[in-house]
């Protein structure tokens, strides 16, 4: 708390998901005095539980969301340029089966439109016959296969993309704090002029004064900064599962049509695993406690098995399962058909609330929000070069390698079959604002997603490694391990149907 500047900020951003971190980066690059406050860790909510894709949104074409597709393609190309260490091209194979809801003619037309909207800025898609489709992805079912197509999008590390934006905001002069809760909005004559914040780990409390507040806290949250209108409605639940990649056998990403309900979904390569997802169902679950149910997992397994009959996936193959809540800006009977575009609302106290949007388009959304901030401040809008300035972290691998060379104890793998060493944890603490074991094992690395015990067995060793940097004694280490176990139990639990 002692680091919080005493002077008034231009803008206080509440919420450290991809939207809030993007807003903080954009505003700081425009020269505004910015404070970014997140009650848990950056990307600890929906932003860290996505499909880990930066994609042009080909599946939105059939719902007529052309503006969103065009914007998504543009933003995908920008992120490939400014964050090559976090966003990489990914080939998708889309098999076409006899009787499928999306047939060859419809897919070919969609991909042609997709290519035209890219204006030549992405690799061209191509049609495949059945033999060529199986040559690319031999594990696909051959029965009824009519052909397929190949197109290109991109993959990302969703949590670290979010964290990179928080770090960029910090490097541009913003005050950035995670594990800090806004407990009260301060008002003067009915207008929001600041907030009372409390550090979660120390209990210290302080006031922050500001000329403008942006609430980017996602869906349903009550209390300070709750989005007007969003607190009273449900959101769309997206569930993913991770299974051993050898059981599925996919080489690249696969776009499939679920035989259960005809939805477009993905089987995605993720190191030694395949991620299968996602669901899209209205839910009234709390975004903090949402988790996969047995019926969610059954749906994903049935959908994948229909395209990979040799896999014969069962519940025993599921290494991890997780869920997030999409903050959709509008409703409807079918959440899949609801637009992923965002809405910006200014309440009577002058707080700017944002909801909706998607990971891929966060940067454009942030620019629009900061335009509204400057308008509220009575300033002339001046765009920041967020589309050309590299996001930090490109030297991460080199820095981790240096840590391993300087201290061989940090070069030991935490789990034999995974690439994470003690140096990854040291780097996360010293360079990426990691403060808890959940920060390190769930978001700075994906170890909790990639092990069946979600990192529980390695947590005490991880606590020993980072204790010197974080000043933890034996009592504190025990408390942090207990907190981590509670977090993984909440995130990775599997509930009843």
C-alpha cells in the first residue's frame, strides 16, 4: 500500500482480466495516470480459462456477425506481430462428414468469405478430399468422411497474454496491484471520485482518488464496481477438458461439429495434451466457483469420440477439467448465437462499465474504452500505439535459462514429464508479479492444468523455492500451500450433472 502514489489518478481500472489489463496499458501509453486493481491475480477468472485461441471467429459467420469476424481477423494479425512469444499461428483441419450440419459447399463458401475478409493478411485456406484429410489427421474417423479443409488461426497462452498487458501498463508508469480488493467506491455529490482498497495478503487499507473509474470486472459481481444490468442476469458457461494427446492422436487443431447438438467446437494441441472444448450454456453459477459438471464432460467426450473413434475416451482419460463464464453483453435463448461484441455503459456516478467482448479483440475494445475515459476527462482523444508496440516477455526463455545457469538448483524439473523448472517460478516472482502458489502453478505456468493432482504434490517444493524472494517463513509456506489446495479444489472440481 505504501507504493500507491498520493496524487489523484486520471483513471482507476477495477479488474485485472484481459479487458482491464488492456485498458490500463492503453491508458498508460496515452500518458494518463493509471491505477489497475485486481482482487485476486491477473487472469484469475475467465481470461485464464479460455480455449487459448486468438482466432478470427470463423464460426461467427453463420450467425451473420461479420463486423466481429473482420475485427477479430485484424486483431489476430496485430497480436501475431506484437506478441510473437505469446501468439503463434496454428493450422486447423475441418473434416466434413456425410449428413453434417456444415457440409462441403457451406464450409467452402464460409472459408472463401473468411479469406476475403482477411484481405490477404493470413495464409490461404485449402480444400481437401477424404484421402488428403486423413493424410493430415490419420486419427480421424474414416466412415462417412467426405473431405475437409485447412485454415489458419492462432494459439496463445491466455493468462500470460493478460499478465503481459499488466506488465506493459506498469512499464508505462501505471500503478498495478493484484491481490488487492476494492471494498468501497468513494462518492462526492453522487459522483465516483475514488475507492478504498485493501491488500488481500497483508490487510492494509488505503484510499485511491481518481478522476474516472472503469469497471472491467466481468459478469455478476456484486459490491463496489458491479456492472449495471450485468449483476442481475446469467452468463454463458464454457467448459474445457484436457486429455493425453496420444489418446486422441491429433497432429494440429481440429474443428469438429458435435454430433450431440451440432455445435462447432475444437480439439487443440497443447504440448502433451489435447484440449477439447468448449460448451456454451446459460448458467447461474458464480464466476468464482464455476466448474465442470459430469454432464459437461460427458458432452465433450462424446463429441470428440464421434470424430476420433479410435480414442474411446472415458472419464478416466480426463487429466483436468475447467470452466469459465463469458461476460456476454446481451441475452437470448441460444448463447452460441449471441454476439461476442461488447457494450460500454456509463452509470449515474460516472463509472464506465464494460461487458462482453472476447480475448482476441481486447486491444481494440480497450482503445474504445480509453476514448470514453478521455472524453469523460474533457481531453482530446489521442490513440496509443498499442498495435505496433511489442508486449513484454519476449526474453523470458533467455532469462529463465540464465537463472538455471546461475543457480543449478533452479534447473531441476518440477515434474519429470513437463518443461517447468524452479527457474520458471523464480522468474514469475521476480519479473511477472507472481505472489502466490496459484499465481505460479496455475497461471504463470500451466502445471495445475497438466497434472492429475493439479500440482498438489509439488506445491510444498514450489513454496520452498520461492520463499526467499517472497519472504515466507515455514508458517507462511504452510498457509500458502493450503490456499493453493483450496484454489485447485475450487477450479478443477467436477460437480454433479
